[in-house]
């Protein structure tokens, strides 16, 4: 092969240009700190870089965004539940004080005021929110747990019970004791034997102040089978149904249920379904009961039924909205998990359901204690009034003596009932405390899982950043040495090429 000067010149220039390209590449690596500028320079490095960047981006999404949000939600939930634990413990202490048989009226009033304040505080704590989202209301994060203010809105509520929810109760029949005044005492006939007690059975509904109607159809106009449906132990088919009668006088309802074994009475004012013995026995054959009722008048501290039960209500467009249809299938807790992804294929539920912490019975128990305590105070006032009347010799002392015996008997019965009521609610409130402690434990376990995920992701982030750096970043020292070598080679090539191209064939002719 013949090598001419032109061939040598072209080869020299091509080699010099390759050296300049290498210098440019090394210079870019020094300036940017990266091994490659374009995927075509090293496809393997480029593909690996894309994968590592994707994994790192996901880890940082979990570590820097999802986990802090989850931790904030859980911290707020834990704080609210701890406050509720403190409130329930205080309620237990007040009930223990109330169980004393040496209470004076003023002491009792202080306990009642404390219980009422504690009840309201517990439910208000349930209205805690995170960034404008209520944390105990499932998917309805824009809806508060309580009504917050008095509201008139019709709800048709279906509440489920089990046979163990049926209570045996005792009512004190005070006859016409409270009709006695200083002006008419001589015309009121009452003796000690008129003061009796009545035993009856009842389901206590979640609310009092119900509408004085028996629902026969839902809000869409579809007929209902019955207000009360008793199901067999396997849940289906329907064993029997009942349509209760309405009684506005609670005391009369209790007496009717005690006297009539087939009684099935709804007392809207107290929110009780009062039963006779035969109905009680019929319900004992099943283990689940659905009770449907209407309520339109709500207090600000009332819990919204849509967070707890199957219910229907009209929205702002006058359309019928049905809430929690799965409740009728036996799912007491709504399946409304709010989860954060805190790792690859790892989700953590952050929300706690209101029904696991804020029970309707907390309010209903307090209301019952208050009502009974007020009744005791009322009969005490009657005893005091009769004692003052006994000091007047002009009055019929024999008549007053009979009335006093009846009043004293009522006072004894009611005080004993109040003491037992306080004692009973000590254990019930302890049960609420156990439920709240369990919810707090669950939240703590979730927080622990999030913390473990955070630690793991922190390590993974460091590992992936190291892998990414090893894959993409250029070694500055090594590149600097290579660049210096390339510069020396470039200068040597220029000198050699300059000497080579000085002589041509013409120099020898």
C-alpha cells in the first residue's frame, strides 16, 4: 500500500481530532460531574440511571411526603384519643364519688355538672381535624363528628342490636306524690303502699328526643316491613316483626310494660324501646334486631348518625341520600380506610373510626344519671316541703304523716336506684375506657410501623443515592489525570505532525 503525504496528513488530523473529542468529553465530565451527557455515549449507564432515579424518586415520595403526612395524622389522632382517655378517667372518678350513699344535694349537683362538661368535652375532641379534614369520620372528612349547633334535619335511622343489648330495668312509681302542694295537700290521697317499683325490659336507642311517629315507609316512599325486625341467629330469614306503640309518658310506659307481657312501646322523649316479658322471650330466640325510627331535632353535641348507622336523609337538592348500606349486613365499623403508602407495597391505615372511640352510650349514660339525680333532688324537695308543713299545727298532721311516709319511701327507692346507677356506670365507663385504650394502642402500633418504615427508607435512600452516584458521577481525580494525559498527547501529536508535514517530495527534486 502506497502511503503519500496526503494520507499522512489526513491520518494526523483525524488522530488530533479524536484527541480533541476526548478532551471535550473529559472536560464536560469535569464541568458537570457526570459520566455521560447523552444515552448514546453509554446505554448501560443510561438505563441503569433511569431505573435508579425512578426508585430514588419513589423512596423520596414515601420518605419526604407520605410518611410526614401519615405521622401528622396519627399524632393528631393519638393526641385526641389521649384527651378522651383523660376525660373518661375523670368520668370514672365522678361516678365513684356519686356511688357514695352519703351525698348531699349540692354534692350531687356538682357531680352532674362535671359529668355534663366531661361528656361535651369528649365529643368535641372527636371533632379534631387535620388540615381541614376531620380525622374520625372516615371518607366524610368534610363532615364534622357532631352537629356543632342545633339543627332541624330529618333522618330515618336503622339501628342494629343484639340480645345482650337488652336491659332489665326498674322504675319507681311515685303515684301522685309530686302533685302535693301546701294549698292542696289535704285533697291528695297517697300512702306508703302506693309507692311501688316496676320491672321491664328495654333497648336504649342511640338518641332521645325522637319524632313521635312510627315509620311505615322510607324517605323515598318505599313501604317498610316493620319498625322492628327480629332476625334468626343465622341472620336470615326474618323471624318476626313488631310495630311498637307510642307513649309520651315514660313512667306510664314502664308501668304498662311491667303489667302487659306483650307490650312493645316506643318512648320518643327518652329514646327507649320498652318491652314486656313475652316480647323479651321472643327476642331471645334470635340474636340480631334492626330498629328503625325518625329524628328531626338535633342538639349541637349530638353525634351525626351518618357516621354510625344505616340512615337516610334529604340533601340540599332534596334528594334522598342513603348512608352506610353495609351496616345492615352486620358491619358495625364502616369500611372507609384512609391509607398512606409508606413503602413499596406497604400501606398503613391512618384513620380511626368514630364508632371505635366515641360511643353514643357515653352521652346516654350521663343523661340517665342526670335525669335520675334530678328526680332524687325533686323528691328531696318534696320531703323538705312536707317537713315544713309538719311544723304548722293548723294543718292535718295525720294526712301529712301519710304523705311523708310515701315521700320517704320514694326517696329511699330513688337514692338506692341512683347509687346503683352510679355503680353500674363505673363498670360501663371502665368498658368505654378499655375501648379507647385499645384504639390508642392501635394508633400507637400504626405510628410504630410508620417509624420503622421511615428508618428503613432513610437507609434505602442513602443506599440508592450511593448507587446512583457510582453509576452517574465521574471520578474527578481520575478524569483530571486523564484530561492532563490527553492534553500532553495532544501537544505531542501537534509537534510530531508539524515536523512531519514540513518535508514533502518537492524538497528532494
